[in-house]
C-alpha cells in the first residue's frame, strides 16, 4: 500500500491537501503547524474515531480534540495504491459520529471496493489492529513511551519463536495440546468416545450374530414341523380312509343280511301256516 494524497477537514486543517512522493516524506513545519494533526488524521482515516471516548480533566476526547476549528463537519479523503489499483477512502460525519460515514471506491471507475468497510479498513489495508499499529508503525507526539498491548506482545513473541508474525509457537503448542486433549484426555475425548461406540457396535454385532443363528435354528425347526404336519395330515387322511372303508364294509354286510332276512321272510310268507284252531288241536293229536 502506498499513500499518495490526503485531503482533510480535521482540527486546524480546513480542506487542506497533502501530496506524498515516492521515498521518505518529511514535514518541516513550526509548532502548531499541523504535523501531529496530519498523523492523527491518517490514523482516524484508517481506524475511525472512538465514539465512546470521553473528555477527562487533562485530555480531550479525540472527537472533540480534532473537531474542525471552522465548525465544518469533519471529513477526509485518502488516495492510495492498493491491490494493483488506486482507491479512494472517504470518511465523513454521519449522525452524532464525526467520522461515522465511510466509503471506499476505485479512483478510476468510482465503483465500490468490495470487502472494505469503516470497521475493517485499517486491519485490511495495514494488516494489524489499531492498538498494534499505534505501538509499532505509528508513533504520535510524545508517544515513544507506550504501554504494553497483548496483541503486540503476541505478535512479537510469535516472531521470536517461529519467525512468522502470525504463527505463534505457544498458540500452536496450545492448539496441538487442545487437539491432543480432544483426541483423548483421561476417559474423555474423541478416542474414548469412538472406543465406546465401537464397543457398543461390537455388542450389537454379536447380538445380531446370535439372533441370526437363532433365526436359522428356528427356520430348521419350522421346516421340521412343516414336514411333521404334512406327515400327520397324510396319516389322518389314511385313517379317515380306513374308517370310511370299515363303515362301508359294515354297511355292505348289513345290506346282505337284510336281503337274506327279506328272502327268508318271503319264503315264510309263501308257506301255509296253521290256524289257531288247528294249533289248539295239535297237542291232543300229538298225545
């Protein structure tokens, strides 16, 4: 990123323009000439102005300290080269926030730059937060003695331990420990959980095998019972046939006996039977 031009209505600056050239740019101005104001303006353009900051007995809040002396609304524009093209970032008053409005556009086409907002402008363009930038690349008036910042300390520690600003050895170690604990810590973690699930699945598989064996045995028993049923049905049919045959034989014999009896009856009916008078005389005749 290269800053090319700044236009500011900010503090004592009223529509002031500052063009920067390649290389080192030095502002040589008398006291109260606007050097620190330009620095504060650049910081405000990148990171905005804290709206929650309040005046104290010794210092003014930034929104009041750099309110335009003319009474005009606070406004600013920065032309810079970024990502292979020139873009304009603008901040302006919006509601009660002196730099609440923001826009970032392509300097050539005027189209909005995607992904660049008033909240993330500084971190996207500079790669660090406001606190880290103020304690490293940006040092304001009487700002050499700065207090500690956790993020700056983290970045310095990462640079010392790993050689990379964004790769912290301690954070990497903590991450690996977290992953290790996530895998297994005492009786908790993914591995014990998976082992428990595996044990449950093994138990379910064993039960399924036993149930399958019992099913095969039941199928064999069912087939045997079906076969026995067929045999019993065959035996029942045979017994019924034998019983019916015996009944038929009895019926045939009875019919024959009936016919004989009828024939004997007919023979008897053809013979002369003695009368009752002859029967009474018969004993005397026999005597």
